[in-house]
C-alpha cells in the first residue's frame, strides 16, 4: 500500500509537464510508475548527421532518489536533451527531467544538474558525472543543429542543416551551480583556486595533460583527497 501511495505522489508533478499527460506502466518493483511523458513527432526534420551519439537502444536502469525503479532499453538524444525509454512494444517515451531521477545507460550515468550558461543564467540539463566527491567533473553531451544554406544563384551549392557535436565540460563544487571550463590549465586552476598550489604541483609531478579526460579525472580525485 505504501508503494502505491508513493508513486501516486510521484505522478502529481507530471500532470503539468505534458499536454498529453503522464504515461503509466507496470514496474517489476510494484506500484504504478509514472515518470515517462508522451513523445513528440520530429519525423519531418531533414538534416545530415544524427541527434544521437549512439542510436542503438541499450539496457539501462532508472533510479529515483537512489532506488532502482525500472530496467529496460533506453538511449540518450543529445539534441533533444532527453532520455528515451522503450515501453509497450517499440514505442519510446522521454524520461521526466527531475534532479532526483537518474538513468544509467551502459556504463554512463545521466543526471540533471544546474549549470551557469554563457549569459550567467542558471539552467538545468543532463550531464555525465565523471568522478565522485565534493568537486565533480561533469560532461555535458550535446548536439546542436547547424543551419543550412539555400543557394542564392546557380553557382552556389545547397548546404543542408547538419547535426554537430558541441559537448563541453563543467566543474561543480558542493551545492554550487556547475560552471563551464575549457580543457586548459588556466581554466582548471581558476576553478580549483582554493588549492591552487597543491593542484599545480600535482599536475607537474604527475605530468598530467589537462586536455585528456582521464588525466583531468585523476586531478579531480586528487583535489577531493586533500
């Protein structure tokens, strides 16, 4: 009875999330799960490239406040910024975007985090956390649509719209909003300025290349350990 009541509460915020209303389905863990929303139809979009880094649906799991509530096939749409979950045959639905709902697809974890955009405004998006600790390196997987060009004369060529990879990295410290960094020593030292001397020495001693994700993760682990 408690489980059913929990999921009724969970469904309430969704009533204003989609005009089509929430989609409910059975969960192997009991109760009625309602954290998928109705998918929109974008089949008329004609562009080169893909909205996905990986179009193949993979087995994954959805957890709510740390508890796994669903296992199934899913994929991440980096253009729509949504996780698509297959339910009821071949139909897919976007996962509700909430900070307490996370998805693991293959080896990648997807969570909603607050970040600061180029204009200094706080926004939210899916990120892949790459380490654990007070300071977290976040990868923002993102694909944007580059506009095409219609030829003005017979000498020009048509350029179709194209999906392009514009993924980026952020650092989140404690409860603060995540801030974007370039994979440059100056940006990283500024982000970790409270332990700048130790971080600088570690980079030198370990011969780290901060253009490499693996080395940057190693640095973040060190930062969290001191």
